[in-house]
């Protein structure tokens, strides 16, 4: 097995970037979900309620995050923490009171105009700390996560997507690209859904613990090129991927916590299942 793809999502629920390699730190992939769009109360916004977020592209360089969309053009935001920035208490699911840095009025105005709602862009800085809420048994320390839903990494395999797409095509539907699933790590060389059975693995020099399946939401049904919402793949996944312990959930992909807290992942890295 090999690591076939790496995807970074600089701003939670906005467009992502495919990269050839990425550094790993205590929060996961450097640059992944380090920014967040929040409402006036500091609550996170996602494509679940604002599907137009899919239409905003992101680009990272060494110093800058750039947001762009058809119509309003682009806005650039520094990636580095700013000691002078206002701290904003924000909420991501049940993680409340997370201290994030406000990214200023220009980014807020750009996003608010495009999304049609008052909002702010915030960034992770030194004051931010968010422990993973549900930690696998036997995993020492206190794993941390950025603005992702719950875990630092989401992994899926080419074979799993191919299996799903074969079923979609058999029903007269279009096959779906990877951007519907927002996985960070794409593997090749295993059987469909083999990742469900792994508890420990190593990709390149980075060791991981499995943290459970990813229950999928309406974002997977949102066309990332148009923002339009349909019923697939949830309708088809519900026919064969229901969680036996939570039948209301349909699963695709596995959440991961990294045990190795520093290093680099590269497309082509070998993948070894340890348990």
C-alpha cells in the first residue's frame, strides 16, 4: 500500500488543496483547518448550512492564505499568528470557548458579502488549545486537534471510493470525485473498506492510531463545483454502510490520531498496517 494523495483544507468547509507533501505537527497536517469561519456568536459555519462555502477556493504559500471566488475576486490573510490580534472565543461542536485570533475586517467583509451572512474569519494562534474529546483506549497523552470536526486526520482508500462509485453508476448516477469526502489521506493498494479493520498503522515515518469510522453528513451530497445539493452518496451508502452501533449513521473513511507528532508525509510513502 502507498499514500496516493494528500489533501489540506486550510479553512474548515472551504475548498481544499492537493499537495505532494505536508509537514505534520501536534495538530495534524500543517495548514489543515487552521482557519475557521464563525458567526457573530463565535459558532462555526460549515457547508451543512451554507453550501456556498464550497465555492470559495483556498491557496497557501509560505506566508499567506488566499481566498478566491468567481465575482468578488480574492482576499489575502497572513498565516502567522499575530500577537496584536483580538482573541475570539469560538465553538466547534461541543468544544466551546476555544480562543482563536480574529483575522480582521477585510476578510470578514469579503466572506460576509459572498456568503450573505455576517461572519468573521479566525485563525489558530498560541492561545488555542483543543483536546480530542474521544480518545481511543490505551492512547497516552492528550491528543490535540485544530478546527476539524473531531480528529486530526481523515483517511480513505481508492478501493473504497471505487466500490461506492461502481454502485452509483449501477444506479444510473454519476461517479463522485474525492472532493465530496474531504479526506486528508488517500491510500491505494488495499481492498475496499479494509481501513475499517485497522487499529494502528504507519505511513512513511508517521505512526497513527485509528479513532473510529467517519459518519458522513450532507456535505458529501454538495457538488463542490456548483454548491448544489443532491441525495448521493448518502442514499447509496445507506444501503450498505450503516453503522451497526449507530444505525442512523452511514460511514465512509476512518478518523486517525497521529502518535508521531512531527515529521513529513509525502505522496508515495509506504503504508504499513501494524494491528
